[in-house]
């Protein structure tokens, strides 16, 4: 039996049924650990606390339960035979608060131990934050799984369209509709990821005044609703902000469309920029803005305003006041997610009959720091491919087959593995890959850990990680030289291009 097979068997061996019964009946979050600090089982409260984006499962190192910044300290604490209880923070989706817990470990005669985690979140406000965090984690988990499905649909339809060729235009038209529908599904997933603050962003230095003027010209040219006057007031000198420009456009356009709908009888829509220095925290809805220097963007209307009882809820996902007019309840949730993932905050002020002001506060980019920031994204340089096959690792069989087909069609030799443990076993058997292409979220060892383990043996190995989550949601390691990231859903041609090579002509 190979070492990796033994480890898999050891992590899955049956635990004492009495211990498992106690674990499942505990009201507080808890996990059963083996003598190496690996998770053998987790109860429902712990899975709920971590959410779908951290699907704790047997074989996990226990450190992954906790916030990334604390994991080295956690390892040292767990290594102590009689470690005193400590306060830590659990892992959370990117941009979400990390729940505080009091952790204690109870040794069992079998050599296993129970890790008990008492929730230290204070007050009703924190309970509400936990509820929204769970919704965000759920959205991120659904988006991840849906992205896997969309990748299969896009890849299979692209392959079928290539095989159909010009000989069957009717079939080609049907396949094109499938691809278009999958594309629309991908846009919906991006909304969910934006709410969950896990979408892929390409931030760069953007002149805020110029961006607002560009959006204003689009609003004027798109047939402004009759009776709604557009007013633009720009602070001078203009300020730079660090944000994905396409997402900034999306935020402002969404707020402007909402403002139009709030003024069916006409009114005034105002886009304005400014600056603000806060010496103390500024409470607001939905965010409390911390002290600091902020660049401000405001979208204000003179509509009917928002009732006080509804104001705290308007940023909740799937909450809408216009279900009969096609409202999905994702617009403001998406806007808020984009702003928070970009390092900013939002405050909304409204009174019935007095209109509404949405205020976005983005971190001020100081001139000294701005000089070191890229004005535009830098095109990645092609990777050098050492000799050897591509090692393709993915636990989803349909995705594995599609990716293998695309890579072989591009002229690559491909070796496939269904998980990280199998991939490492192939290395033990003598495989020397020239490139690693791996999914991130897999049972057992994830793609990031696999990349690190393989680079420890093959320094400089080019790595491409793919995931339905955002670059920022992946746990570290992506900034090392030669490691790239490809977000799902992707088509076969995008996979080949992500390797830094030209896509072969058909």
C-alpha cells in the first residue's frame, strides 16, 4: 500500500460511534481530530459557521478551520499536549468578518481529541452579520458549483460547434444558442460572486472624475427618462481610486437605474465626487465607515425615498420592493459586494418624500503611492514550458475530460489525476511533469497545497490553478513566479490561452 493510500485509509477509518454521537449532539461548533491534528469529523454547527465556501471534510488539516493569518500560531498551540483554551477567529469568505471563538481541546483515550469552539460573537447586530455572512457563503458555494456546470456546458458546446462546422448551419445555430444561454448564466453567477465578494477583479488606478463623466455621457445617450434631469458635480482637483473600472461603471449604472425608477414623475439625478477625512468611525447603513481619508462618490435622487423599516434590508440578497416589475433583489447586494471587495464602504441616507443618497467611500490613493501603481493592466508574459507532459488534476470527471481534450488538441501530452493525492503518487512513481494544471477546491488536499508540494520537489514548475471562486478567495500562493489563475467558467480556448500559448487554428 502506497503512503498516500495509507493516509487516505487512516483518515477514513471508523471512529467510535459513541464519540460521533456526542459530537453530532453538541450545540457548539466542534470537530474530531486524529493524533496528527487532521479532521476526522465535524458537526453541523461547525459546518454552518464555516459555510459552503469552506466545506470542512475528513482529511483537512485542522488549521484550515481558522483564519489564514492565525494558522502558524494554531499549529504551535495544537502541538502543546495540555494547551490552555485560547481565543481565535474562524476562516471566513473574502471580505466577510472572521467569527471569534474560544477554542479548547479535549484528549481522548483513543489518541484522538475533540476540538470545541464556543462562539464569542456579541449582540444582535453580530447575529445579523452572521446571517448575512451565511447568505454570502451560500451564494459563493452555489456559484462555485454552478461555474463547474457552466464550464462543462461551454466546453462541450464549443467542441460540438467545432465538429459541426459549416456543413450544418441549423445545428450550429442551436449550439450557438446554448453557448449564449451559458454566457447569460455566467453573468448571473458573477452577480452572486459579487455579493459574496469572491469575484475576480482587475483593480487599477482610475481617475474618478473622468470615470463619472464617461458614465454620465452614457446616461444622457441612452434616452434619459422624460422629466429626469442629470446633474454632474465634480470635485477639483480630481482624485485617483484603485478599483476595477468595469465594476465601477457597473456600480454607478446600477445606482443610476434605481434612481430613475424611483422618480416615475420626473426629478433630478445627481452624480458627484468629493473627499472626506474621518477622525472617528462613521455609523451608517449598511456599513460603519472607519476613520481615514476617503474619496467619495455620491448618487442622489429626488424620488419618494425609502421607508425607514425597509432601509436596513435593501442590501440583502433577493430582497426587492419591485417583484411585480422584474426586480431580482440582487442589484444593491451586488453593488455593495463590489464596493466592499474593492476596499470601500457604502452609506445610504433616505427619508420618505425627500429622496435618497447612496454614498460610496473608496480609500484615497495618495500621490506618492499612486506613482508605484500600474495605470493599466500589464499583459502576462508567456511561460517557458520545460519538457514533460501537463499534469491535469480535477476531481470532476466531465471537467477533466474537457480540459484533457482541449490540451491534447493544442498539441500537449497530458497525464490526468482525480485528486492531489493521486498526482503526488504519480510523482513518487517517477513522473516529471512540465506543467501543473489543477482545480483549487478538491476533496482532501486542495490545489494550492498541491502546487506547493510539487514545487518543493520541482522548483520553478509552471502552475495554472483554476477555480469557481475568485483569485482573492484562494488561500495564498498565487503571487509566486509562474503560478497563474483561471476563473471558471472557461472555454477550451481560454484554458489553452491561460498557459501563455497561442490558441491553435482549427
